[in-house]
C-alpha cells in the first residue's frame, strides 16, 4: 500500500527528526512518550502531511484531528466522570425532589449505592442526566459545571478530575496545533459538560467540542433572552453517531482520529477510509499501577473490535504502560 | 448607558482612524463603503474591542461574529437561491420520478410555473427540498452542489450566484478575520448547500457554517463507510432557532451579529444582550436600481420588527443605496 516515494520521504523525516533531537532535546514535541513505535508513527505522520513539498502534503484547512474524551484525554474509571457529576447534582437537588427518596435510580444514589443506581444501565443514566442537566438556562448550567469541576475530587486519587488528563495526549494536542491542525473533541459525553473547561484544560475552544446533547429553546424571561435546557434528548454522539456528529459540526472528514473504546470505532473507520494520508490511534489501557488496565470485559470504555481489527486497518495501538513515560501531568 | 471612558476611547480611535486613512488610503479596511455612519460604527467597534489597553478589549477567543447568508452575504431575489437549486434538481431528477408529472408541487416546477410551485408555502418548499436533498451520500451531495454552483446562472442578472455576493460584506468578513475574529455563517439555508463553496467565496470554512439540516445516517456500503442523507428534518436554523444553532455549534455568545430580515431578529437579540461591547447590524435592501428594494411586505427576507425596534436596541441599519459604494464584486 505504501508507495516508494512516501517510504523514502518518511524515512528521511524520521532521520531528520532523530538528528534534530540529538542536536536539541527541547525540540521533542512529545517528551512524555517513550521512543517506541506510536511516538515515531505520530511524528512521521505529522511531519509527512505538513512538510512543504511532501508528496502527501495536506493543506492547513484540511488538517482536522478529532479526539474522544473519556478514556482518551482524561480517565474514565471507575465510571465516566460525568456520572460523578450527575450523582453530585442529584444530592444537591434532592431537597427540591422529596419524591426521589422512594424513586429509583435516584433513591440508590441518595443512599450512596452506586452499583444499584447504575443497575438500570444506559436508560437509568439517561433519566438521571435529564433530571440534572435540564430545567435551567445554558448560562446557569455552565456555572454549575464550572463550580463542580473546580472543586470536586476523584474518589480514588483525590485529584481534581481535570488533573486526571493524560499528559502525553496534551502534548499531541499542542503538537498538532503547532503544525496547523484544528483539534476537535468528539465525545459521547455531554457537549455542555465539556465546553466550560475544555479550552482551559485542553486548549480546545467551545466551538470545537462535539458531544451528546439535549434539546434547548430560546425564550425571553423578564425581558432578557435566554436559552433553556429541555429534558429531551437531541443527539447521542457515540458509535455510528460520531461520524454523523463530525459531519454536522465540521462538515469535512478528519485526517486523524484518536479514541480508546469501541464507541470510537466508526469515527476511526470514517476518518481513516478517506483518500490520502490518514492516521488512526487507539489508546489501550494497560497500566494497572499508574492508571487502570481494562479492555474487552470492561463496563466502561470496552475495547474489543478495535484491538481485533485496528492493526489490519493500519491503526496504531498505544499501550499506556509501554509507550507513555508519564500518565498525568505533574503539578 | 455608555460610560465616559468608552466614549472618549472610541472618539480617540475614530480620530486615529481618520488620521491613518488620511496618511494612507490603503489602510481603509472597507473601501466599498461610503464614509457614512455604519462604516464608522463598524470600525469604531472593531478597533474598540481589539485594541490592547482598550477598556472594552475582547480576548481573541471571544471574538465571534455571526452572519446570516441570504440577503446578507448574497442576494435573495426573486427567491432564495437554494430554491433555484431545488427546481433545477427536480428537473434533473424528473426522469426517475414519472409520478411528478401529476403531483404538486413538482408538476408546476416541471411546467415552469414558479408561482404555482411556491403556492403551498414553506410546506411545499420543504417537501421539494426533501425530495432533492436526501437519498444520496454527503459526498455525492457535495458534488451535486459544486456542479450546480459553478454552472447555474441567475435568471435576471445572468451572473453566477456566487458572483451575487456583496462586496462590502466580503470586506467586513476579511477585516474581522484580520482583527482576530472567527466569522460564522448562521443561515436558514441548508448547511450542506452552503459548505461546498463558503470557504472559496467567503473565506468561511465548513466548520464555521451553521444552517438548517436533515438527518443523516452512518453506514457501510460495499465495505466503504458512508454518511447517507435522510428525508427527515433535523433542525431549522431560523428565527428562534438561530440562537439555538449558535449555542449548539459555537457554545459561546457572539459579540457581533449581522442580518437583514426578521428571521435574524432573535440572533441579533441574543448577541447584543450579552454583557460588554456588542454590535448588531441590519442590511436594509433600499437599492432598486443596483439590487432590489424591499422590506415590510416582501415574501422573501421580510424586515419589519428589525426596522421598528433595531435603532432603540442600538443596532446599526445599513441602507444599501446610501452606505454602499459597490454592491457586487467587479469581475
């Protein structure tokens, strides 16, 4: 599949990169990555598509890279971080909802029984999301998210959730942007749950965040226009929904896609089946000591098809244990 | 409502701009505008929010400007240009749809009776849009639009539709981007009808085009993933839908909004009621000689509430006849 000029060009680039980093280590765009295959593949791809005169040069306008969020840019164990937010909101709102004491799944949340609360699967989670994410204006919800994300801490690590982002991925985002890429988040998580902090934490502005959403309505309250969040599903940005969300928001097929679960399979498939150079990357959670180790049997971030088919499709699999020097940013 | 420092600062800027353009005319960012109130107001606003040290400085990330398309960036008479596209598509598809010969509104289109074809109002137009905009992949549709937009000509002027864009607005788009703004289109027109040419004609990339849409579906055909366009309405980006579309796609309230009809009223209202400096602009079609003159009674681009309430809301009204030197770009 690879043409000779490309192989030669890539080889020349890898040589140039190796030479450059021997001269000055500060030039390494991915210092938290071990010098293994995935790091080399990322750099070779980026250099190949951005070097003037490269046979596979991609114009800046087409340099679109999409990243999943949960388990890809930040951790997702023991459950999606947005579920912690939902549970905290249920506790905060309980005084206004006395009926929740008797009503599942809310009753289990209030008793602190996470397992029972999640026993109803996605249907229950959706019900809890609607009850906690709707009924206020977009600006009120933004403030609620901001207050939570700057104070809440993870039950196991004690860190703020935004401290549980992956340092190696922050470096990839920065590297791509320095090379003229636009970086987008394409997540199953709530679009308005990510936007308030994605710019500060990832450098991704709100207009480059794509996610699941509920419907909203424009209206005038006390003479002031507001956008009100409604308890009605608008879009689920997961699995086959991801290419649809990409087309809706970006309107152009990305050249690079990064994910970690089978919920990202269609996004990688859509991205890498376009013409010209494409790059697919899957983060495999293999580090039980520094993070978590899970794949085929996990209730969160299940990864099976990506492992089975990814390599044949030319996708790069990152082993967090072997390929990452650092997991989370140092304070 | 205006504070003294702001008035002084804006006055100083206008003085500086006048001085600069006396020194070098090449510095005029809006050469196709007469030196009347609207041009002065646009420049004063942009200088005010982008000058370092300005009391009303807006950081680059928040410099979001939204523009309607039909009647604002390009003409819209005697009917929306997308309607010409729909009619041409009906004629092209007619051999595959023998039933259209007897079925309204298609029968009238095929007989060339535009008035009868449009007699059913929005419902008929939507039916014709569905019949012509769905049933193919996103890439096939992009090609259809590209083929049409590069060949079809306007029945009155004989120009290509993309030659009927407003030169003064192209200058505003360019000026804003030079000052660090991100420019977005927020149109009632079809999002995938505008994207194929918006970058070439307006300098607005597909990810900054917001419009009405139909639903789509990701699937695999002959082993290749495709996104298929479905004959089902997804979103109408008009009137109260415009602030909703802005929030969905941008996630941040714009600081500047430009429209021309009452379909843009809520977008201007939402934009200009935010805190800090805001700018609302309405293009009033007053030039029957060089373009068209219409407002309160027009079946396309009706403008009444904007004229009645706009000035009190601090919005600037542009009279095409009095404020624009040029309408369409010179070849």
